[in-house]
C-alpha cells in the first residue's frame, strides 16, 4: 500500500526602492533597489527545502551591487520541534572589501559574505 504525501510549494517575490534623504522630499532621488524571490517546497510532515535570490543596488556611487543566494531546509524532529539550516552567500561589488559597510577581516575575507544558520525551534 502506498502512502499519500501532501506537497506544497510557496513562492514569494518582493521589490523595494529607497530614496536619498532630502529636506524637500520632492527633490529626493531614488538611490537603492532590491528584488527578492524565495521558494519553499515541502512534503508534510517531514520537512522543507528552501531557496532564495536577491538582486540589489545599494545606491552608492561605487561598489553598489549587493546580490545573494540562499539555500536551506527544515526538518520536523518531533511534534513542535523543528531543525532549520540556512546558508547564504553574498556577492557583488558591495562585498569586495573596498566598501566601509563590509570591511576586510585580518584573514583577508569580508565579514558576513557567507553566513550559515542552524536553528532548533521548540514550541511548548
């Protein structure tokens, strides 16, 4: 006898703009933009697989490309207990170490360029 599995897919897309601050808002110009797309696919009750992409411009004159990809997943260990793992890789000229927002570490790597998150969620 085959078991029936319930599958679901969620896709989210956002876009955002920022403008420079100005004493007179009419004269403020658009300086930043970000477009994000994320998807999550799961087979209940076991877990999910996640993926995401960001394409952004910071609005700076130099080193203004700030992109990222994310992959991850979740797994239900027990009822109300979930383990989640996400890995994010940043790229673009904003991450080349010449940007004051992302300075180089002593080992020559940019802080925060790659981030891994392991999360244990417990609901009681």
